């Protein structure tokens, strides 16, 4: 029996606004269906088992090189987003498998050192080509489409990329959580698989409500957790948050999440949109801005950002220069160069890819500690 078909039939009971597996635009390269899993669940598994996902364990969320085991990493943030988003999707009767897959994949393209690293790589790319840049949402799509490696006997596209469904990829590339004032999201039903090729900047609305859930939950998941970490490392105290915001949202990460999730469900149930109430949406924006003031722009953080900038700029400039003689990299005494050579050969770049893009792909995939060790190996006197 094809259990997958039975599960797809069960999706008929989902909300009329939910994305159904059998109605998916499908994959760029058609594949034989799994006998048990829906396409969206299969996508979630591919992301979960990828090396790019595993590396998130050692990538910065906010605090660099934390010695405290209880400080949030990029992987923990992603898992938190997945947990919260699935709870909301279940209650709104949306597609939980699609929601979870988008949540798992939304930060696969994040650079080492968090958003600080992202800004550095963006500056490096613009230095070479002012019309280009680096944004982790767009790079996440590049990871799942080209850079991730999947072991498969079918050898689809030479096992380049994860060959995910359109709906999952759209949710990943449109998950932007940097628009603090945004608390009402409406899906863009005019999008097609061709639309993904035209996305050049962050902020475009997603195709599904499931992706809208992940986009809003991205902020809900990090705002209170970052405060929790900042208090733990004595960067601030909860009382530093204005009292009116605490009274509106809560005094702890758990209270903040519970308040916002309940409000989101109350205001989105049975509607073709995902939204918070104006009161909670505005309070969330204020709280994130307090985080910017008290945490993200704190002296300790900005000083560490200089280390991140020096490390990634140094790697970018040196590796870009090294490509002037790519064959020399293969037999270099420097391990980083040999690894870079193998990376380029493995990714099977064509002539349309610039050397700067190859360097960015290599660096963006690094964990924080690996980036630092590569820098030290290259520049150690």
C-alpha cells in the first residue's frame, strides 16, 4: 500500500488556506515519490540530515565564541523556530510538515559570526562587484539548490543540492525576520517556480501561509531568547526592558513566546493571513529595538564584531588572491588551500560563477571556530 497517498488524502481536512502536498509545484528535477512520506516531510528530512544543518550547531546566534554551554547557537534557534511554528500550524490546521521543513532550512545559508559575519561578507562582495552582495536568505536558497551534497543512487543533478519542493524553497528564501515593524503577513499567490530565480533582495512575501508563520515566528523565537542569554552573561537585566513592554508581553522568554503565540493564533484563526494584534505587534517591535540598544549594539558585542570582521575579510582577500593560480592550491603546504581546492572541484562550478562567489560559498559554510582556525593558519607568522 502507498501510505503516502493515504496521508495526502488526510490533508483534505486541513484548512482551506493550507498548502496540500499533492498540489505542490514539485521539484526542479522530478523524482520517484517516497512510499510513506509526503514531499514536504521528505524535504524536512533532507535538510535535517544535511551537513549544512549540522554545522549550525557551531555557528553564532548572537554571542560569539561563548564558553557557556547554555548560550543559544544557530541550531538551537532553528529548532526553537520549528517547535513554535509547528505548534501554531497544528492549531491553525495548516500543513505541519511544510512548516517544519521551512523552519529547519530557513538559516542554512547563515555565515559564521551571525549577522555580523553576514554584513562583512556583503561588504566583501560589494567591494568586488557593487551590484552583488550577500544575504543569508538568498544564500540559504543557493545552499539547498546547489551547494549542499546529497547521497543518492539516482544521481539527480549529480547530487548537487537537495532538490527541494518549490514551497519549501520559497519559504526559506522569503523568511526575512529583519523587518521589525512587520506583524501582518499575506501570502503572494501569484508566485511560480520561476519567481524564485527573480528574487534579488530580502522582503518578498511568501507563497504559503506556512511560510508566513515561520517568518513571524523567527522574530518570536529570538527576541526573548536573546534577552535570556544577555541576562545570563550579565550584559543586561530584565528590568532594563521598559515596564510597559514587559507588562504587554511578559517578563521571561517563556512568557513572551506564550503571549505572542496565543495572540497570533487568536488573530489568524480561519483567516487567509498570519497576524498579531496591533498592540502585540507594536510591543514586539519595541522589544526588538530594545534588544538592538541593549544587546546587539552593546560594547562587548561590537568589540567582538571587529574580530569577526578581521577574520572574514582576511579570509576573503587571501582566498580570492589564491585563485590566481588554482592548480597551486592543490599541492599547497597550507591545509586551508587544499581544502578550498577540493571544495571548488566538488561543487563543479561552471564559467558563469565568479571567483568571489566561490570564496563566499566556502567561507559562508564555515563554523565560527573553523573560520578562526583557517585565518590563523593562513596568517600565522
